[in-house]
């Protein structure tokens, strides 16, 4: 692997921060898909907080359940 590719990969890794995601509202009464999305984020209980890598996939999941979760960036 060339030096330029290694440098680019290390830059991408550094950009990936963490997101602190908290389940602020119960998914009861919402669709099955939204419940599964909350579960896929690693959230099981109300007010539980998890940290996930800041990736487009995680951001997309958060966007689908933004009315149920609270998100803050870490570092």
C-alpha cells in the first residue's frame, strides 16, 4: 500500500468520532421498524446511553428515530 493511501486512511479514522445516544422516549406505540432500529443502535431501556462510531450508517439510523433519541457528539 502506498504512503498516500495509508495517510488517507489514518485521516478517515481520526475523523470518525463518537456519538453518545440516549433513548429519551419509549418506542412503544411506534412501528416495528422503529423499534428494531432503536434496538440495532444498542438501546434496550429508557434513558440508557450508548456510544457508537460516527458513521453514515449510524447517522441514518438516528435520523429515522430522531424523535425517540437524544444525540451528542463526543470528542
